[in-house]
């Protein structure tokens, strides 16, 4: 494997109408989960990816596993739980520019992931382990599971990539800040957003926030700055990389996962750090232009087409 990741994936329900969800009559359903979004993004860019999780023994779990497997992601390490259900969440479109996410994941099958679910040999067979701050927020067992995966990675020379991916609704701010800082210190590469960085270390410039992560233990820091782009820092270099302009943002959810997939693919390909960040910016931008978490994740030819900005027609013929 190029990359192995672990975390919860849910079935996403979105009302077909805008406004309060209490008035919605029809819903569309899709698949969503930060870690599987990254896995699918990497698979579409031609990388070998594995996803570790736990799903309920129900139709939603079957749908998720079939969908992710169909995207070319290895799901051999997914456990089926007979006693807990697959998690759900709802994306409420209050106005064209305002979204509200509602989770129904407490006690879900994925929240029961345990250290025993992690096969050290599977982690050892990868070049990179990708983890986020969502999984440890699900339960104490999940927190221990993430620590075990990181321990296995470090023991076997696997590079650890950490995206804080703060979810305030899942845990207290005090606990979140403590764990996110702890996991950032154990990672080789950290991919925080500016809001997450300020949550952990307090308000500061991007340069100072990146230095905080670097001094906390990370070898490379790539700080997401939204549509402005990203700032990167390593022992060798640092700098800003401008974002790609987007005429209309259709759905911003999942853009950070697209950014992570783009960056990780560039790291796997051995690109220089500015090019790694540029690729991450491009994938993140492309995700915002399509409704859904994974629907806008590009394949490599579409990504190159978008990044090259060559003269082109609006319609492919």
C-alpha cells in the first residue's frame, strides 16, 4: 500500500430542498467520511490505498463497503459489527451559503473500533499512515486504536500523516485541544486548517502557527488557508502557495479531505513541497465545485487538465 487510513464512514442524507430540515420531504443519499474521502481521492489519483474501519451488519454498512471497494480502495481490514449500527449524518442546506451538519453516530459500529482491529503487518506494509482528529473523538476505544496504529507505524518506519480535522460537536474543547496537540506531536507530517491551528495554539500568523506545529514535533507542516491557498514549512524550506480560483462554490464540505488526498499523492510521487501543496490546493478547489464529499474528487487526467489552465472549451467534444 502507498497509504493506509482508518476512521468512520457514514451514509449522508441531504434534503433536496433548502431551508430547515423539518420541512424536507425528499432526501438524496451519499457516502461520506473524512478518511475514506482521502482514500477514494488517492485511489482516483492512481495510488494503492487501504481503509480500516468498523461497519454495522446492516444495509447502510453494506452500501458503504461496496461503494468504497468499488472505488479501488482495499477494504479487507473492515470489521462487521453485529451489535451496533452504521453511523448516519444529515447535511442541512439552510441557505445557498449556509450549511449545518447533524451527526447520528453515537454508539455506532465505528465508535467501537478497538486496538485489536489493527493488524500491525497491514500498517507495516504501507509507506504512509493517515489519521485524523475525528476518530479519537468517537470514543476512548477509538482514541486507543489511533494510538496503536501510530505506534505500529513508527515501529515499522511508516510515515505518519495527521489531519486535526476538528469536530467540535463530538467532544469537549479541553479534551479536543489536548488530544490534537498530542497526536500532532507524534506525526511526521501535519495538515491543519488555519482555524484548527488557532484552536490548538491560539491566534497568530500562519508562519508562527506552522512553527508551533514544527516545534511540537512535526517534520513538515502544510497549513490550509482556505481559498487563499496554503503555507508550508519544513527544515529545508517554507512559503505560501496560492489557491486556485473557484467561480462558484457548490459544496465546501470535503474540500479539506481533497486537499489531503492531493498533498499525499504528491508526496507519494516524490514532488517538491511547493508542488505537493499546489496539487493539494487544486484538488481541494475541484471538490468545492461539485455537490457531495467525494463526487468532485478528480482522476489524474482531470486534475492535470484543471491545474495546467490551458486554453480550452467549456464542452469536451
